[in-house]
C-alpha cells in the first residue's frame, strides 16, 4: 500500500504513459505499455492537470472552483483516483 499523498506532491504521468483522445471511439484513453484504460470525464479533468507543475492541493483547488463542487469531495475523489493509478505505476509524484 502506498503512503498518503501530501498536498504539495506534484503528480505527473511517468515516461511511457500518455493521455490521448481517441477520435474514432469518441473517448479519452490512458495508454501505457500493453495497457489501455478508457477514462470518464472527471478522470480526464484530473489527469490533464497532472503535469508535474501543479501540486495536488492546487489541482484540487482548480477542480473545485471549475466545477463548483465542495473541495473535500474533490480531494477525496482525486486522491482516490491518483492512489489507484499510483499503485499501478501509472502516475508519479
């Protein structure tokens, strides 16, 4: 199990992992070697901000403001997604 993510962590996609829009399927995909995940819109919004430039806290603040959602809810959902991806080595901190 991975330790909790600190608010100052700067999540980013590791080398070899890409976020791509698939025009033919009309969806977003997270691509990794021999792995493909179809993403829902909230996952895309989170991952588009995972560039290594924004801290986890900044990402949560941006999402809460952009979608007028309670910050605590955004933080729970964002850290849950990133925790799952981190366990699969699809996100770096």
